[in-house]
């Protein structure tokens, strides 16, 4: 992990841009974080639009988490931002765009082609990032995962035992295979659903929530479209992490 | 309104049993409530099982609300507790019991016979209680409604302009006609759904949530059966009232 720039935000949060091999990432730590008082960590997921585009929303979530005493970090997704595209993903995105423009339902094979390779590539990268982040003396556990592509969150919750709670955002296409994986998730979940999300099949989101194996899972549905998550829903998600990650 | 007994609970909450004509009720006010500092009021709905039976859950909700600075009050439902039964309601309850024991679906005519007269009778009584409660110098507005028979909450939200926010509990049979009324609700809503509620049709609960006309409405679904609402869901409901009722 190689820090390439750092700045102190006005609320005392330290923002560090880093690279992990070829992968760009950002780490935010609250002013309170220190070697003698390491803080819990929340991995901030995001849609595959490139870190630069999603930065404003990420930094808002990072500051919210910092106010609760948590470090946060994120890495660029494979095929997004400055990272190299791969042809199959470009093809799948084009197919998706065409299906959406045609107004028809998006076929399972398009969703699979779009999501499954992304999940397969991204998850080991987030795990490698976790290795590097937890090696920092001011960052400790427990670790949470929040938001972004829900299939990545599901896979991480299944395969990464260091993640002990997750806030998932029901807002993207979910391959059928992920419903089976969802049954193997056992950590506490807080699932956000935007009731009028244009890009989201509400019924599928409810079915996925039903499929999660976790004994503690909460669905919080709010009015509005994909990016209209109300402030109080962010507060509720932060409280979920405070319940599960505070030591 | 005639106070028949009062006691101070250990956290300073003043509990007063009263009658309003023939109707028994209970009022809880936080220690902070005074003539010079009147507090907002939350009406506590409850299932038609009689106040004596639901008292333990009611007093817990009352203390939770008092800790947020709110008075709470409840009145006995018509046909419950010590109040006189009426034959049509007894018949409807017997029909419901028979339908549930037979394991079949509960017909719309049974739900209508059970719920519509209850709503028609109860709502004016809660409004009369509200008149009496708001006449007390230590009780002010705004007013919220919380829980209980969801159809009563829906009707109150439509017809009673003094109620400015409601926490509804999706856990009872809902007459078809209430879906139309739900569309006329415009106040902020926080709807609790127990995902595995034996006595509740989850699909109908989601449809009812969808039908509400309110611009701000949140569905919070948690695992567990009818009476298994987790502590943190109570906290979230209290925060909803704090957002909407605090002055």
C-alpha cells in the first residue's frame, strides 16, 4: 500500500489516496485514530462508475462514519475509473444499455455476464485491501462493509470472515446465483431499498432480502429514486454499525 | 376526563389511570412535563386484547417515549377489556378463529366484519381522548400515533389533522377499503413489519405500504414473529418521533 497524497479535511478527518499495486484507493481516518487507539473500519462500496465520479457521495459517507469513530476505505472497481476495461464487461454493459433502452426486461444472461466476472475480480481485491488496511497501526477491527454493488457485498459477507456486519444497498442487478449465496450469509445485515428506484426490481430486492441467512437482518425502505436516500437513512445505517462495530 | 389513580414510576414518569365517560385509559408524562413546558404527545395504539393484558408492552413504550421527552396516552378499544362486547364483533372473531384453525385464507368479508366496525367506533373515541388530553396544561403538540391496529392508525391519520406523524405496525388484517384510505394519508410514516409474523400477510403489508400517499414513508422490516420487535427497532421509531414531534 503506497500513499500518494494526503490532506486533512475541515472536520479533522485525514484523507489518504493510495495505490495497492495497480489499484487506486482512498482511506479516511477520524482525528481520534491513533496507534494506541486503533479504530474500527468500514469498507465503502460504490457503483462501477469510477472513484472520481462517486467521490462526493463517498466522502460524505466517510465523514458520517468518522463522526461515529470509524475509519473508512474504498478501492476502485476493476474496469472502472482509470483501470483497464476488459472486453467481456464492455460487451455486457452494451447489452444492458440496449435492453434498458428497448424498455424490455433485462435477461438473466446479461446480468450474469455483467455481474459475475465483476464479483469474481473485485472480491479478492477488496480482501487484499483489507489485509493492507488492517496492517496500519491506527486501523483495527471489527470491520464492516457498506453499500455499492450488492453482489460484491454478498460475496464478501460469505467469504471474508473479518467482515462482521454489512449495510447493503438493494440497487443493482443481481445474478440468480447470488440468491443461493445470500442464504449462506450469517452476519448482521442492514439493507437499504429505495422504493421508487428506476434501476432496481423491487420484487427481486425483497426476494433477496428474504433469502439472506442472517438471523439479524433489517430492511429499511424509503421513498425516492436511486440517489435519493434520505439523511435519516444514513443515520440509521451509521447506528447499525455503531451497534455492531463499536468495541 | 376523570383521573382515578396516579403513581410515579421509578424513572420519574407520572402514570395516571383515567376514565373518559365509560372508557378507561392511561396517561404517562415525563418528569419534565409542566405547565410552563408542555410536551408533545404520542397516542399508543394496541391490539384489541384489553389494556390489562397489553400493559407491560405499553408501559415499556411509554417509558421509551418519556425518555425522548414525550407524553403518551392510550384508551381501551371498544369491545375489549372491561368494555361491553357487541354481538357482531364476537361473531366476526369467532369466524376469524374458525378460518385460522381451518388453515385456509381469511376471507375479505370476515376481515371487513372484524375491522370496519372497530375502526368506525374506535377512531371518534381516540379523537375525544385527544381533545381531553390536549386540554391538560402539561400536554401540548405536536401529536403522533404509534402502533396497534393498523386500520385505526390509517383512519386516524386521514381524519385527524392534529396527528402529524405516525408509526404503524403492519401486523393485523386490513380490509380492502383501507387501501384506498391509505392513499389519502399524507403525514410522515414509519411502518414496522415483522418479516416472519405468523398472523400477518407479508405481501398485503408491502402492498399497503406502497399504497400510502405520504411523501415521507419508511418501511422497517425485521426478523422475527409478531411480538419479536427488536429493541433497536423501538429506538428507530423513537427517533422518527424525535425528528417529527420535537419542537
